[in-house]
C-alpha cells in the first residue's frame, strides 16, 4: 500500500517503510533546530519516521583518529539502535560516511551490512531515493553560498569533486534551486576543505583556523548572506571563526531551508 | 614516551602561518594557481579519467611482477653498455656512488633534482668524503645554499619569496640584495652553474621512469639541467628507485600525458629525456635502490603508495599542505604523499603526520595513478593508535568517550546535568579544554535550552 | 663493480616474498580518437604556450635569412643540418666541452607532437647530445608533414632501442622556481625557434 504526501510530486513511498532518524550527538546538543527541520521535512514528504531514543554517536571522532578500540562500542550501539529500520537518515554527511565507509573494523554481520547499505545523508536521500522535485512550502529570499563538506563530496558523491574530470553536478544545489527566492552565488573554491576535519580543528588549530577564515572570506567576497550546508559540523567551525572576526555571514543547515525553518 | 625526535607538523605549520602575513598566503596562492592550471589541462583531455585508470593498472601490473621487470631492465641496460648496481638501502647507495666517483678520480660532481638522492641524504655523505656536490636545479640550488631540504618535490623553494631568494643570493654569491627580479635571479644561477657543469667530473640524475623492455630510463626537467649533466661530463650516474619500472615504451605515453599536467598544469616538462646506455664516449652507471621499497610491497594496506610518480599534485591540492609549507613535515617527502611514505621509514618519528590532515580526500581524487592516499592516511592513524602513538590527550579522552558513547544511560545522564550543554558536547571539543584550542580563533556555538532529544520527547512521544 | 654483491639477491628475494598475491594484467592502451584537427596549428599553439616560436621559412635561403634576423649578433653557429652551414660543423666536434661557446645550435627534428608542441631529438640528429642544451639558442628544422597527434602516436614512432639519447623538447629551458614566476633560459637553451622546412633535396650547403 502506498500513500501520497501533501507534496504530491515526489516519488511514492511505501507507508510500511520505517525510517530511522539519525541525529548526530553535536546536532542533538547544539543544533536541535536542524534535527527538528529534518524530522518535519521527512514527515511532510509522507514518511514514517522515528527517532531511536538510545542513540549517542556514530563513533566518528575516535574512528577518524584511528582509535578503533574506542569507537567500537559506539558503533555496536548504533547498529543495535537502527537495525530494525528500512532506511536510516541523518542530516550530516561526515557521520553518514562514518557509518557507510568506516564501520569496517567491527564484525560484518548481516545487520551491520544492512545498516551500512541503508544509511543515507539527507540530501542524497531526497535527491536520489525520493527524487523530490519541489518544496512548495519553502521560500528563502537570500543569497546563498553552498558548502558541501568533503565527506559529502568525496565520500558520498553529493557533488562532483573539482579534481575529477567529467560533467559537473551538485545535488545540494539542485535541491536548493527549487526553493523560491533563493539565489545561489558561485564561490572561488567551492570544494576546498574548510579545515574542520573533526579533531583536526583542535589538534591542528592554526591551520584549521586559517582554512576556515579563507573560506568565510570567499563566501563574503561573492555576496553570500547565508552559507548553507548538509554538514552542520563544518558550519559550526566556520561560524565560530566568522563570529570571532565579526564577519556578517549566517550559517544554516540545508534541512532548515528546505523545510522553511525552524531557523 | 620521549617526544624529542617526534616531528610535530601542527606546531611547525603554526609557526609558518604566524611568521608573517606574506609567506603562507603566497604559498597557498601559488599552489592553488597550479591546481587551476592542472584542472584546465586535464579537462582538455576527454580520456583523462581513463588515462588515470590505465596508469594505475600499469603500475599495479609492474609492481606485482616487479622481480621480473627489474631483471629485464638490468639485462637490457647492461646489453646497451650501462653498469647496473643494486643498493639495499641509503647507505649502500651512497657507498656505491662514492666508489664510482673515487674510481674515476672525480672531485666535483653536478647533479639534477632527485628525491631519491634526498631520501638517501647523499649530498652530505659525499661532501663529508671530500667530493664537491653542486645542485643544478634552481630550486634545489636555492635550498642547498640555504641549508634546507626541498619543501616540495616539484617546486623545492616554493615557500620562499623573491625577497628571500635575493637576500640568500646576496649572502652566498654576492649579488645585489635589492634586485629580486626572478629573471635576474635565474640568470645569476645560470651563469654560476655553467662553469660548474664544464668542470664537473660527473653528472648525476634521478630517473622518473625505467623501461624494462629497452633498459631505458627517463628524466623530466624544465631547465634541461639533467641533460647538461648527462651530456657534458664523461660520467653519468643515475639513482633509480626500484618502483620506477614500467614494462614497455608505449607505457610512457600514458605517464607523460599525466605527469606534467598533474604536476604543473603543462602538457609536458620542457625536457623529457630518454637515456639508453651511455652516450658516445661516455660512461653510464645506474644504481637501483630499494631502501625499504621491497618491504613496503608486502604491506597490504600501503603497497599502492609504490605507484607514485612524484608529480606533487596531491601536495598542491592539499589544503593543509598549502597552509603548512613543506618543511613542517620534517621529512624528505611532505604533503599527502609524505604522510603515507614517511612512516614507512620511521613510524615513531613520523607518527604525528597522519593526523596532520583533514581527510578531505582531494589527494585521492587528483592522483594520476589513483593511489588511495586519503584512505591510507586513515589506515596509518589506526596503526599509530594501535602502537600507542596517539597523542596522550586523545588517548585519555577517547577512552572515556568510547565508554560513555557506548552506554546510552550514562551518555544521557551526562547530557541532562550538562549546564551549559557545551560542557558535555562533542568530546572532540572537550578533550583538551585546558588549552581550549577551539576558542583561540573561534566563538563557541550558542547554548541551547533544549536538546533535540528533549524536544522529541516533548513533541512526538 | 658494486661492493654489495648480495644486495641484488636480497632485494629480488624480498620482492618475491612480498609481491602481492593478486596479480594484475597489463592493460591495453587504446588508440584515442581525436576530432580531426589541423596538427600543424595545434602544434604551433602549444609550442607558443611553451615559450617557443615557429616560422614558415619556405626555402633554405629563407631559413638562412630568418636565422640572421633572429640572431644577428651570433658568432658561433654550430650546425648539425646540411641545409644551413653555420660557422662550425657539429661533426667536427670531438668533445662536448667544445660546445660551451655556441650561440646558436641548429638541428633537424624527426617529428613534432601536436598535443604538446614538443619535438623529438635524438643523439643521431644532434651528433653531440650537448648541442641541444649547451647552445644559448636553438633552431630546429621540422618537416610540417612530420607532426603526430598525441604522445601515444609519438611513442609509436620513437626507437629507444636504436639511440642512446632521445628527448621530447617542448620549447626552451624554463624555470618557475623563484616565486612561481616563469623564466625562460634557466640552464639549457634560452630560445627555441622551429623552422618549418621539408628535408632538402638539393646538395648540402657548405
Ligand atoms: S601520490 Fe599521486 S598525486 Fe601524490 S605525488 Fe604521487 S603520483 Fe602524484
């Protein structure tokens, strides 16, 4: 049995499908509005979404530092929490990449395999699986620079990396271009890393900060009012830098724009 | 653990950035511009991605048959009149070179750029034995005069301003310190090097590729200095890493189309020179060098790094390298390729290098021979963590968070008493709070009243 | 001559012990199709980008006069080609050091490569290899019909088993080692001029 949502123009989806909402720890605690926007957006699109209450973290910070011993408990818990779901959706490219690419030191049980294959980042889920072609409820009268994170570009294939030759594409831009009023501004170095890099931002503070500052200036130079990203972690870093030096830029998650808030 | 001989790239990079407002931005800008040229050149070749794939496969094929191709190369080069030597390590390489020079009574030698000879620390060795060694590549010469190793495998002095070079030349060769015109500075070194080429008893080169089927090796330069060193002095010695082999002449077409486009955004280097046996009236010695390469071949996670053709594209594209300068890596090889090669020489000394990366993955995508550089950096982190080389602060905090994050009750209990939330939030901000490196250049995110979980419990359950 | 007689066996032995079990096939290198493009103009465009220049000199007399306009002050002109006599014949040179004073070297290239603007020079063309790099300036004769498309075509033409030295030369010597500023004439030739001229059929000058 299928059902059409209020949007009516996206791919029909089975009502029986269970969607597990994966809200990474830092979004839970520092950017709850991103979690709310993601949940509301998926509900608007007619999906049956629930948020497993026992979730903590995907283990990425430890795993990215090479510490598989200490990342394993978090990874096992993640599997426990989400094994019942058909799709697991998270509004965070780097955390989804962690699940998909780096859950490789724990036992590859059927459950682990299922989870690695069915965990999606929000933009790719909307773009590739749901193939949403309009967001009639959304309006955003601002100029926007996109920041696709490196994990999203080179780990998940959300946009063509500039180093690879071929036809350019950018799934985030594609979705945002369907939002009324929104103007996308091009930047000089769209896919040069912003310097967040997880623990890198504190272990390599000087380099990280320099990269972030240049990123902010690139956005500002091209007249962006907002920087919009599928990865709040990069934005947390960029925003911290822009605020410190008093640059007039606002940073929000792509879910907030597509859902028309909360901001 | 004694940290005395551990390289600290983060610290050195910070010094490079804080040094002044000139060097780091210039370094970043030049390398970025090089990348832009590379992108344009690559885009002009419809089969670019196919070429990368073929190049990668040729290298994998060669490496999985390396003993065979080395023997074929040796046989063919010998047949053409070259003397082929085998060096197990750097020390043997240096001894072999020295004994050849000694046998020929050579007192002065001129060399072109060779990362392998850098790796072997050949120049200081020969000089300590009384042989005068002159670098002829301009960038290498600048670094030699300044007593520094090259900071980039293609552009050895890319971290220096023209002013730095003018002052260096004023000190070392007595030119006007205020004349920092690159044309003038280049001309100074041309005129300085010419007599040395003519006086040298031997010329040394490296080798970019060695062709098994003909016994040929190739050297790519822009200055033509390798060609002068090979064609003027009576003796030519080439140091070639055993991983430089390719099976056939036609393979060179693939690699040459990729190499300079990737390295500098030009279709070729100005000189792509092929040496097969000694020149008329000359003598040619080839030293095949292992120095850890055959051991690396047996490392399942890391043997692909042997495919490297030393184009430097991974360095140019690396956002961390561009801001750090190559000297920050404290090793022969810097940038992403250095991060994955250097620990094979000394795991402890270079244990911090794999952490000097954001894992952005750009290096993997740019690499003309498709080395999984970024994945290897990630895997080196695992090696370092297993060996206990994780920085102490990371070790302790990850042990705590590893436990807490695996136990939801404890995690949510912590979350509840968190006041403000940031105190418990992402441990990657937390583990080193006493130094608060987050806050040096960044504001903290604003504190929220209600976590998403709390909102969900209030609105959806 | 090496003092380390066993190293060869140790290296090959370690390789055999360590060589990855998964053997990879040598891939086929396809013939890449390029849109029909005029090879000569592509060659000239690339040559210019590389800092070189080309001239349709037409005849041997045209070549002589072009040489004079390009290098009016040249004292030592060392020629390896029958079409232009020069002031010194390279065949007479016994030792490369004798070329240290050459102002202009003249040589004929077997072919050029459109994709790169490079020409192929061998020991046989140069007679003395050092002519290519010790000459302050270089003039290269090239038959405009001898231009191949890309580097794959080029390698199908070279015979590395027949020459001890072969060089794809793409423009004059260059460096960008000081502040990434491009400067020509680093160590080798300061300039490279290509004269389009089919091989002579008349008897050699001189
Ligand atoms: S690793 Fe790849 S990109 Fe880096 S220098 Fe080697 S070949 Fe070039």
